[in-house]
C-alpha cells in the first residue's frame, strides 16, 4: 500500500472511511474496504484481507480475538463498506474487473446491482470511497492505457448511471476524500505534462470537469494525500519535493453548504523526508503519517497550535488506522504477516492475528 501511495503521490469518513489496495498477480486488481472511521463507540471489530487466491476479507474481534470470514473472496473485486453514524449500512460497493462495472451489493455479494456501465477497455478503477451519508461513491479511474488518474462520482447507488468526472480532463489526481457533510471532496491534481506541479483542491460534488473548485495551494511544489478532518476543521496533506515532503495543514470553514479554505497552509511536521499523511483520529486532534515506512503520530490539542511529531518506532507493511475511540492504532509490522494494535504512544503493543494477514482495512464500532 505504501508503494501505491507513493506512486499516486488517505482513508473518508463521516463515520468511517479509508481506501487501501492489494495488487493482484497482474498488478491491476485491488481490494479496498471503506469503513475504517467512526465518530466513536465500542471498538467492535477490525477487518483485514487474507493473501489467498481468491482474496478473503476477515473480521477479528480485538477483545475475544475471534475471527470470521465475510463477503465473497473473488479476486479482482474492490470492496467498500458503507457505515453511517457508527452503524454498518448493510451494503458494499465493489468493482469487478471481468465486466468493468461497479456494483452495490449485500456484504455476502448477494443482490448485486450494477451502478455504472462498463468502464472503457484499458481503464483501471480503484479506491472506492463512500460519502459519509452512504448515498454516493467517489473513486479513481485511469484514462485507458495511461497513468492519468481522474476522480469520478457515482450519484445514484441504486441503479446504473454513467459516473460524473469531477476532475478536469486528463489531470492526474490523488485518492479523493470527503468533507463531513458529503457535499465536497478534496484531492490533488496535476495537469498533463507539468512535472511535479500538483495542487490541492476542494470541489462541490454538484460541479463537474473541475468546475466550481477552489485552489487550496498555489506553488511549484508537489502536494499529495489530502485528508479532511472528521470535524471539518482542516485538511492535512504532504507538500514539498518528491524526496523531501513535510505534513502541512490548512484550516477549512463553511457558510451553510459552501466550504472554503481559511488562510494558507502551515507546516505542522517537525521532520522532512518521504512523509505521507494517512488518517485523522476520530476527534480530529491527531494525524497518522508514514516516513519511509516508519509510523508517525502528529498531535495537537487545538488545531494549528503546538503540534508535536511522535515517532512510534514502528515500521509498517501497509496502512495504519485508528480505533473508533481513538485509543488504539491497528497496523501490520514490517517483515511479518501479523495484525497488531498499539496505543498512540507505542507503550503497549499486542498481536491480534499472527501470520496470513494481507492489508489492515477497517476498524468499526458496532
């Protein structure tokens, strides 16, 4: 996953979201389950993938350590679980490469309904992100036979409709992230043939083709991985050169349904390197980031003031996610196939599932 994030240069929300991928043997398929964020509640279960053929998705109870396989294990599908207000919505969004369509289905794969027509041949579809209200899906699709990645929106999750391209034509974009109200997305975009010049945008989902969006950054640097705080107060992202990135933050505000950036981005990380933002804590006071595989926790009791950067001393294979109450972090240590959890200060660590763990996907309250 870290290599995938670097090549794209997150995990949503509302109550739960993040996207992550497992490359198939062909390097094109992916598995993603967007249900890792909640506003709080009991730390009910963690989902993760098994590196099997076909790929399996499994739950583990972090208290009893009981496991249960869920959904269907069909290779080249993408899973995105909808959760609202900490409650699991009994449907998933999936992408099947065999017919190049996105489906919405029950968690076991039954009653699947195609919500898009077939994607163009040669296009790759991945990183499905449910909106916080579970009524829409944002995702990334490549222009056929290129590395250009565009952001699309599905407005209707009950029947097949052509997705709307939110980003401008032929821009290479990052994984989108939602605001708390499900009416804006943030992403980075790089115009074709403009080396390293990416910018962060926020855009209302009522617009298309880059229309109505607001420029958050405006420089000759590289920006990547914007993540919108769960309380809507700011967007964290990485900014710098390809080898020297630092975590930055810009405040956001709203007047009714209109959202906008407040002020200019401010560096909140204390170190520089290949640092990528990953996920906000449920209370929007901490940010997970990774520097060359090493897990960092940036924390502040108040937005934009007195930020501290803590090196956990842990290196990870894929992504890391917060528990619903923000007291634990789930991750996969480098060089192992384990699913582990630890406290944000790294003083207490526990292996939940030894071996045979692919990607840590989500942590849901029940």
